[in-house]
C-alpha cells in the first residue's frame, strides 16, 4: 500500500518541481501584481466615450491652418494642447479648436439638447399649459351633436400620424425627417446654414459652434481681420473637422 501511494504522489511532485514561478531567471516571475489594476474591471477603458478621441489639433492638422490663413513655410506656427482642446498661435494670432462636452455624446439627441441649451437659448422643453374652455363655448347637451363633430381619440391620433405624409402611389415613401431642427439666430448667435446638422456664429468672440451627429465642434479665430473674414475662416476649419469626423479620423490611433 505504501509503495502504491508513493507511485501515485510522484507525478504531483514532478509538476510542483516544474512550476515556472520558481524560476528566478524569468523577469515576469519577479514582478509584483498591482492592486489597482487588479481591482479595475476589464473593458472599462474600451467602453469610455472619451477614450477614442485624438487631440483636436492632430485631427485638424497644421497644413489646413496654414492654407486657411495663407501662412508661408517661414511663419512659425506654435501648437499647444490644453484640457478643453488645443490652439495654433503665430505672430499674435490664435486659433482655438475644441470638442464640446463628452466626446462624443451618447446620442445625437443629447448632443442637440446641449447645443440648444448653450447656443440656442433653449434650456428645456416646457410642457404646454392646460387651457380650460370658457363656459360659453361648451355645447349644451340638449341641443345635440352632429355626427361630423364627434371625433374619437384614435381618429385624432390617426389624423396627425406620419402616414398622411407618405405618398399613396408607386410604393414610394416620403423622405426620412431630419433628426435635428435647423439653427436659428438667437441673441448674439447667428445661424449658419449648410454647416453640419446646425451651426451658429458668434461675431463678438469670433467663435463658430457646429453640431454634427453626436459631436459638438468649436472653432475660435482670434486675429485682427474683419468679422466676416474670420467667419469664413472658422467655417472652413469646421468643415474640415466635419469631414474628418465623417471618415472617423477623430479616433486615436493606438
């Protein structure tokens, strides 16, 4: 019995002797595990909305700034990165580029809500007040009601449904409505058409703010040029960033 027990225990002893943890020549065996990394769930960094964003100036590129402002190769262009974005500076002039808020927003609806709150003076959607009908307009039950005046709730819903907008011939459906409403001029913000989903221009600060899908783009031009010239320059840079985002070039290359 003792000999049989030793024969059964022999393979276990051999496996213990061949444990790679006992090899001191292996550098990996000499590293201590980090308690911080051990407590971090796997995939948290990959799920972060901010993780995939590259620096705005890296996305825009120095060549676009030089061509927009007609800067020669001899003009020294300094690039600086800050928490909220980055900037290009030269000879007392400056261009600031940033993405507003989360990068990108979880949905276009949240991005538009915050865009409207910041640049359209729309803090929230207020519920419509309930207006009671005057007593003089109420229908007397003794007078009766014509069949044409009786409309059920279901009929009212069907009357205002989107099915009425669909063509009834050829199997062709109407175009899908836009997810966002067009920008309007509000306060010192001037609506800029045909830029992203919506865009506004602030002549007082030289900043253009644009919404494209679930991205908010901010470009500020601080030069000695006229307001109209700065507006065209800011719009040109915004359109370049929109093209980059459309091609998913805003994702950091790891």
